[in-house]
């Protein structure tokens, strides 16, 4: 794929949450510059005169990023985010999945996975799809080999910052294919590319359990506990919405390849180019908007702090990486994928959690249908005790919920520890209080 599309995806990934552009008043004088990068204005002119002599317009997107307590603005097309490497996204409006076809500024053309319908989406309405393992991005013009070894012939040399489809992983190598030209393919080492995995906070394997991770190391993910998971075993990825990674080496602003930053704010400016007598072609800012990457008034802990805790149980909404719940010496819930609020009623308990596709939250033997505001029991322990006693032909020593799983949209699984064994039960979640349980 050509690097132009990759550049567009850089831009679209940086606009999540931006408000509408605010035009500057026409009756005031406007400062103009020799270029958008100029530190000082070259002069001022009447807005109406600038509009009259305008020759073209263009958008410029930038990010306020932070690293080691230092903040600066950087052009958005020099930084990658999770959406930059997404092949499939989810609309927050209809919760449908869309294959990314084209990106233009703050809009994405998506092909609806369910029926092939084509729709343009504003980028603020999209989030990465969990089960999309993403694309690979080349950071330098690396050679693609005919075989997964350095001695094999070079088949193709792609441009830097181009996007490629991932076909398979082989012993530290990855087989890439041009998504628009399947005849162009080749192997490269996993260290040579940027992956959606580089933005991961949690990954899921065939066990269907979310595992907290720290970073990618070659063809493996390093978990929060220091273990490793092969990229080949990963089936889904939950990403960090405030992480940006540099895709270039540059002095101003100071960027190093693969350097990571925390995004603090987005900005989008519409620049106009006009001709002014005595100055020639000049640049002036027609409109501007900014949006913070996070709300400083949003109480709770950040994802980085949550990942430092020992995770007991975690669950995310099937269609939203921004809506999740975690048990880690307390129950924490997020609505933006970044801030995690502690649910005080559960204190510091470690309890199994589940977030259903309908948005119902389960914590141990409690359930919430109002996004965590209130919780009520969803079964009666005496009924469960009677069912288990009948099955075991003896009274259970203890009764404790140890795991929760979603079987289907209307069916859930509850694992009960009886003190001598674990019993699996299934119940219909359509009922206010699940009265009928069956051994599963």
C-alpha cells in the first residue's frame, strides 16, 4: 500500500474526540505567516481581504504529547496510534464493524462487515475493533525477503510508513502482503515493523481470557507478570487510547524512531493560503479547534497504574474497547478505555467480572443494568445450594463464585467452588433474577 494512505490514517487516528471547527471572526485583522511553521507573524490583514485573495486551503493536525515530564506539539502524521494500524473499526453510533477502505482528513470510508454497505464516518465515532489484529507498518525502506531468513533474495523494498497485511508469523519473521496488490509479498523480521500489538494493554488467546501485557518483544508479548505470549496465539487486542509512537527521526520537534509518548491534547487547524501585496503568498489560520485526550476532572486511575496491579479478572464489551471492568484488589470500571473508576461497594475484593454484549455488568453474584450505578443479586444462593446438593449427593462445604463467562447473548456460565470441586452452571440472562439454572 502506498504511504499516502498510511499518512491519511495517521491523521484520522489523531482526531478522536475533536469538536467542530470554530471559524475566526471576519471583522478582525488576522495574522499571517510565511509558512505554517513560522514562529513569528509576517504581518496582519483584514479577514475579508484575505478571503477575497485566497487560493487554497488545507488541514494540519497536531498532538500535544508528553514524555518524561516534557511536553511539545508534534505533527500528527509523524506519530502512529492504535487506529493508524487498524484494518477494522467499530462505529460508536450503531456498534457495527467496518473495514477501513479510505481515509480523508477527519472522515473514514468504511465497508460494513455485516452487509457490505459503504458509509463515511467522522473519526470521532470510531474505535479499534478488538478482534482485528491490525496491519503492519514499515518504519524504514526494509527489504522483503522470499524466505524467512536474511540470506534469501530480496523480493521487494516497500516505502517507509506504508501499511501491509499480515499473513503469518514464522520464528521471528512475518509474511507481509500488499492489501491492494496480492502479488506483492515478502518476509521481514518482526523487529522491523510497527504492529497494533505495540499499543496493547490486554490481549486474548484461545482461552478467551483477557491477559494484561506490558510491551511487544519481537514476535512475543511480555505479560504483566513477566511471562511471554507468541503473537501467533493472540486472537484479540485491547489498545491504549492515549499512546502515540514516533514513526520518524526528526530534530524539530525532537522525535526518535519508535519513541513512545502520552497524548495530552489534539489540535486541528484549517490553514488558508492567500496572496498579499508586498508579501506574495502567505499562510493564515482560518479555523482552529482543540480537544483534550483526557479529562483531568475524571476521577480514578489511569490504565498504566491499573496494569501495575495484579489482575484477577477482566472483561470488555464485545464491541467497545472503551467500556470495560477489571477486578484487581477492588473493582474498576472504564467508559473511555483510559480512566478506571473504583466501585466503592466492593471495597478491595477480588471477584470475577463479566460485561455482556447488552452492557450488563456482573460482579460475583451481583448484577448492574444501569452502567454500574446500582447492583442487585441475580440469583438466590439457596437455589444454587439445593441444585449442587442434589448433583453431588452431599452438602457443599462452601459456595463461592470463581468465574463468569458469556455463552451467548442470552446465556451465561457461572463457576461455583463448593470446597471439594467446581460446578459449572448456565442460566438465561433475560430474566431479572435467574431462577432456572442447569449444569453445563
